C-alpha cells in the first residue's frame, strides 16, 4: 500500500503542477487541424505497399522509405542536422565458414565433432573485427562452471572456487531451479537476465575465459541438440538470394567477445561420460543451491570459429525543430519505419510480403503527422523537438540503440522521449500507454491531455516495454512514454495490410502524442526517470 500511495502522490503532484503559473499555453488549434486521417492513410499506403517489399533492414526499399520520410520532414519545415536528414550507422552481416571445427582431447582420447549436428557457434561469437574475416582460434584446458552465473544479489557464484583464466568454460543453459516455484533464489519459473547467452558470455569474459561451450541443461529438458544460430552456410545451402536468412548485428566496433558454441549430446558424452552423469551433477547444484564447479583433468579443447563479416550502412531519419528559448533542451518523438521484408514462397501465388502496415507504418505515420502539427503551429515551442524514424527495430532496436550511443544532440539535454509503435488497430477508443511506471509525471501529462481526446487508457504497453525503441532511451535514464494500440492476429504476418488500419484512430493517437509533446516542449519542467519503480 505504501508504494501505491507514493505512486498516487507523484501523479497528483504532477497534475497539481498543471494548474501552476508555469503551465504552457494550450496547443494551437491550427496544429490540431493539421493532423489528418486522410493524410495518414496516404503515408501508410505508401510505406506498406507491396512495392516496398516489407522494408527489411537492410534493403533498397528501406532506403526508399527513408527518402520518403526525409522529403516529408523537409516539406513540413524541419531542419536537417549535420547537413542531412539521414543519420547513418553501421550493421554487420555475418556468415559462418564451414571450415570451422571443434575437437576435444580427454586423456588419450581425441574426438572431433560435426558442425550443426554436434555443435553450432552462437551468433555473438568469434573475433572483434568489424569487417572482413573474424577468426576465433583457441586451445585451452576445460573447466566446468555450472550455470556460468555470478549473481551477488542472490549470493550465488559458479566461478567462486575456480580459475577460468585462459580456459574454455563449459556451462549449462538457464539457471538453478528453473522449473521450481521456489523464489528464495533467482525468480523460480521466471527467468532472470542471468539466463541469457549475452550475460553468460559477458560473465565468462569477466572471469578471463578464452572460450565458452554451453549445452541444454538435461535435468529440465529432453532435447539436447545444439541450438546455436542457424547460419545460412550450414542450414540454408539450397536457398538463394533474399530467401536466405542472414545474421545481422549492430556494429559496435571492437566489442570484446570470445568464441562461444552451443554443443549437443556427443560433446556431453565425450566430457562427462554420459548425459546421466551431467544430469546428476546439475541435480546436486539445484538441490543445494551450491555451485559444483571444477577443472577437468587431462581435458582440453581446440575450437576454430571463422565468421565472415560485411559492414553495411543503414539510416535513421532525423528532423529538427529548434526551440525559441532553450534550443539545446529537447524532446524526441520517434517510431520505427522498418519491418520484416519477405518470406520464402511455399506454394504458387502465395503472399510473401510482410507489409507491416500497423507494425510500424502506422507509428511512422504518427511521427509524420505530429511533425506536421508542430510545423503548422505558427510559433515554435520553448524547447526543441527532434523527430526520428528508426530503422532496424525488428532486428534488435538497432536504429534507436545506434542513435542513443552516438546522439546528434547531447542526451543529457533530452527531457523526454515519446515513441509510437503499432497505433492503428483494435477497438476504436482504447490505447495502451507504456513507461508510466518509470515516468509517472509524463503519464500524468498524457492522461490530462487525453481528456480532450477521449481514449480509454490502460498500462498494457508496459509488458512490451523492452521490445520497442523507447527502451534504448530508458536505458540512458531518459523519461519515456510508449503509445501502442495492442497486438492482433496479423502481428508479424503477411496479412498486416493497409486496408485493416483504423485511420481515424491513428490520427487520434498522433493528436494525443502531439498534445503531450507540446505541453512538455513548451514548458519548463524537468522530469525524473525511476529506474526501479515500486509496484503498484
């Protein structure tokens, strides 16, 4: 009850501030009139047309969409930054060389393993080069490190009594008591961040490991086949051209990593003698919640991983509206303009285009209509407004992560970020807001502005909070709001088409976003970001 009371006080305090002398003037009526369902429809039908081939990242069609958005920004009167509306960043396209190999020596026994059936390198593996050939060629003794977890808050550390420096670490996937309702350590059936590949690799690097082998934990799972990345060179030999899935990653330059591979039953047998032996070892760890790590005697591993990388430039689209009083202070209004591209046809005449009308031509259109409204105001707000259409969201928030890492305007001067993702479907009068638990002051502003728009607002978008671009800015401590009208049966299907969008609703969401943004941009309040909000 105490945490709920605190949350209510924060909300009421912000609403009370609404009536103070610092309250900005109401949004100009000419701005509200500029937001048009008919214009919104034109944008969506262009961006989600079959000719756009699903706006995949990267693709020629993505660049066509970027130029369309840039042209609208220029038409409305937004300014470019650094001489261009296009913000370039780099991604890397990777593929595995099939000459990669894995060998284990135990005593006098040497075993070689088959790529795909026995082992499979993870997608975040190999060397640190951003382009060309990135090779990970390592030889080292093997150490078993349980689940590969160091979690001080849970008083658990698989590395406590071992030295992994220069060694190849063998670990289990997931975390202790994964299928238990016991939450005295970790979170029971709800997995924590310590279960992820990225965290296990990071922790291995922190402990000096030169390589990592990971397998499915056999106590809780029957299927022990390797579950690494389905590299095109290994899994899609018969496919050609755009049908071949490609491994993409945001190019972070020389980010430190180590060769890491998912291994199956053959490797388990070679090291532990049998799957049962590993299962019993895991059972002891789970029953006692005590690490049972050790060095293998006379066991070594040779792992040669070759990943070929190609660097590709893609773009966010950025438009700038300078403020009148504090132009270095700004807010960001964004939405991603990419989607999933096309799929392989399995029958003649099959629809293969992921048009992405709601996801997220609708949110991109929301950004365009909000930009038009600001530019039509006849006056500028006190703070500046930065409009960003992000690419690469569907690949892992690439565009927003790239911008947040290398912003054109210092993020310490950013007072809020408003994101629109999927804003054109479901019941006409419902809208989900996300981020209010981290930024209750922003939510209070949106709710107050909604009195003139009329949505039934819920906090359902919070369950999708980490899956859209506002998360990249929240990680930097920036207060955010996420406008979302909910999932539907056409989500990530070829049936997400422009004819299914409710354009009146889309325009109303853009109106609420504009009204909220205008209040923030034309005011002088600063807002807090609560990293660990109390539960309501």
